[in-house]
C-alpha cells in the first residue's frame, strides 16, 4: 500500500504513470464518459484549513469515479475536541477506502498515515502541496512546456516552493526560486532536492533576484505571500515582498510564449498583477480544473497498489 504524502516518495516513472492515468480520465470526462473505476468506494476528506479547489475537486472526482466523498471539517469532528490523531486514523480508516487530509504539520499527516489501514493523500500541509504540483505539471504537458522546461517561482519559500523543488528534482528540469531575504525555502528540503538533482540532472537556482530568475523561462509561477495560518503576518509580508509582484514588466523578461501558473487563491496587486493573471499567458483556470483530473489519477493509482 502506498500513500501520497510528498512527491519525494515517488520515482519519475511513477509520477508520469499517475499523470498518464490523469490525462486518460480527463479525455474520457471531456467525452462525457464517467468510468466507475472506484465504484462504491469512499474517500474521507479531513480539512483543518479552508479550501475551495481541493474540496470540490476531490469530492467531484470521487463521484465521477463512482465512489463517494465525505467532507469532515475538524471543527465538526472529535479531532477538534482533542481526540488523538492515532485513534481518529484507526477509526476512519477502518470504514473508508482512502483518506485525504489538509492540515498544518507534515508530521501530523505522516503520523495519521502510519496508523491508517488505507492510503492517505496530502491535501496540503505547511510544508508541501503535492496534489497541486501534479495538476501544475499536467497543465505544463498540455501547454507544451514539459520538454526540458525552465521554471521560475517568485515569492514566498512556502509549501508551493517546496513542492516545486521536489517535482523538478524528481523529473529533472530547471527551477529558479527567487524569494525575499528571510523568506527562503527550508534548508533541509532544499538539500533533499539537491541530492535528487544529482540523479535526475535537475538544475536548482535560488536567489533574491526575481528579474534574473524569470529571464527566458518557459513557466512563471508564484503563490500568496501569506499562507493559511500566517494571516497575522500579512501587513509585514506586504512590505517585505515589495518588488516580488509578477507584473507585466517581470513577465516580459520570460520567453514570449511563457505560461503563467498560480495554484490560487490569488491576491491581485500583491503576488500577481491583475493584467498578468487575466492575460493570454495565464493558464490558471485550466490549472485549477486539472486538479480534478490529476487527483482522479492519484486515487486510481493508489487504489491499484492495494
Ligand atoms: N490551490 C488550492 O489548493 O486551493 P484551495 O485552497 O481552494 O483548495
Ligand atoms: N501557500 C498557500 C497555498 C494555498 C493553496 C497556503 O498554504 O495557504
């Protein structure tokens, strides 16, 4: 049995296999075919943080696969009242076929998985957002940006930056990360990515220079400056991130045919300007829709490993 906790747990071949399934089910869905590959199976979705895309895509994805998804907000379960994670994990996983969790600490997710009898999927932690990266790479494939791409990530060294590090270092492409001073990526995660890169041939460049980072890249991406749980740092971060907005000037330094990705929710006038997110180069809504298909790919793949 496999879990989907971080991209680092997968080989390049496994990641591409999952994406092949995702592309196949997307094509079927576009033709109106819903093949019930997970008929009568149940997915528990535990949310300790807010969500629009993750909730809708997992729930609809499971329905399209012939299964059922349960939305469990931690406020409404005994988890919110202090029932230990290991008890919750054993109880829930004895009744459902798969679990998705969105929480704060990756350690809590790992602990849940270690007590779970069924595959567990990371629906975002403070450290990683791996399901998002599968949708992002699927979007890159669709827009012809998967052949030795150069990707620039501009902004906070957060869960999205960490997940880009894992993806590039497994697949072997070039990633340039530009963060303000004091908001760099986690050193341990960077070291894991650098180790992976020795095998995959990936190139990783970190800096505090957004202009240099976007020069001639194929993909420009960013994320919110204040992630969930950092709401009280919003004002300080807005000051510290000056010069890191992906606006037309910055975008013009990338290749003419570069695409713009953003996991959403986006904050216009902060990490991205309105005219960039609304431009022809922006494929953020295709990217968001790919969450549905990429995650069906992940669930089908995990179900087959059992
Ligand atoms: N990108 C993403 O995970 O969005 P939600 O927070 O809306 O789920
Ligand atoms: N970095 C953001 C991503 C939201 C999908 C957060 O963790 O809030």
